[in-house]
C-alpha cells in the first residue's frame, strides 16, 4: 500500500498535469483565429471544423459540470462504481470545456464575412452530413431521456436501471462523435490542396501535448483509487485524449512530411472545389461510384 506522502505527491502531480493540459489545450484554440485574422481570410480552414466544435464542447461542458456538481449524478456514479465512487472528472476539465465553447464560437464567427470583413469562400458552407450529425445527436439524446422517463426506476433515480446518469453519458458520447467527425474534413482539405497553408500547425502541437497530459492525469487519478474503473467511468476524457492524439499525428505528418515542400497555394481554391463542405463532398463522390 502506498504511503500517505506518495499519495499526496501523486495528487499534487495530478493537479499539475490537469492544469498544464488545460493550458496546452486552451492555448491550442488561439493560433487558428489569429492566423485567420492576419490573413483576413478563412481559406484553408474547413468550416465544418469550428461549426461542429461548438456543439461538441457545449456537450462536454454539460457532461463535466453535472459530474462535478449534480448530487444525483454523483450518487448514481458511486452506485455503479462502488470501488471508485468519486468521478475522475476534475474542475480543470470543466474550465477547459467552458473556455473551448467561447473560443470555438469565436472561430466559427470568423466565417461571417460581414462581421469580421474576412474573405470567405462562396462554397464554405456547413455540409449536410455535419448538419445530420447535429440533429441526429439531439434525437439520440432525446431518445435516452424518453427511455429514462419511461423505463427508469423511481423516475430515473435508481442507478440499477435506466437512470439520469445515462443521459449525461449520452451527452458526453456526443462529444466523442464530434471529435471523430470534426477532424476528417480538415484532413481531406489538406489532402485535396496538397498543402497545410491556412491551417495552423501550432494548435496541433499544443493539442497533442494537452492530449497526452490529459490521459496521464486520468491514469494517475484512477490508480489513486486502486481501481481502474475510473478510466471506463470517464469514457469521454479517455476517448477525447486518444482520438485527438491520433488525428494530431496525422496533421503533423501532413505538415512536416507529406506536404512540407508545398508552397503557398492560391487563396481562391474554388476552382478545384477544395473549399466546399468536405464531408458533403466526400458523400457526393461516394454516391456516384
């Protein structure tokens, strides 16, 4: 059994990791809007990315805040995880989510040419698949709510059946879906243009640093509980870190290896359609095969 001193040190190190990942992930939101401002243009940035980012981080903020402050949700979590009754969600997770909502909204607003005076491509519009994910996620969460109301024991308060914690988990899973989907259009944009011009690599370097530190904090917090269910009990943070790291590696390879020799491409990329909503474009191409 670990000594009280080592436990205290581990908790302090966990807090350090948590706020360091908060700083890295939070800082990763600044390079792209700053780059857009300097270029006075959003060309090179897929509009699907900031659009669905807002939706995803609102979901994440709801999930983290309830695990931190909702007594019913915390009781239901403890009932399902008796060996590690305290959620591994930390205040720095909520602080990151709240900051991310603000910065994602700022990045999305830069596609409003009249507001910022930026050059925005005529085809830079939200794709139908992304719109479908938005409405589909709302329908799915609503379905879970109705299931809890209709089939939950004691009005959804009994954690042994369908309970309100399942609604919170479903909202958290929306963030995971968004995290997977949001990166794909930008990977496709970079591939179509054979360039990463207009896409800030600095945000990716900060993002991958935050992802690694976030996972380290989760591992330490779970180990302190002497039960690894803290990992599975916080699937959003676990999945968010792993998915982000995977796509960050893809972007790093694109920037420093695949397209490192690419010069400055035309700002007006409408000729080859690379500024169209990428998920929609991919869907259209697939449907013609």
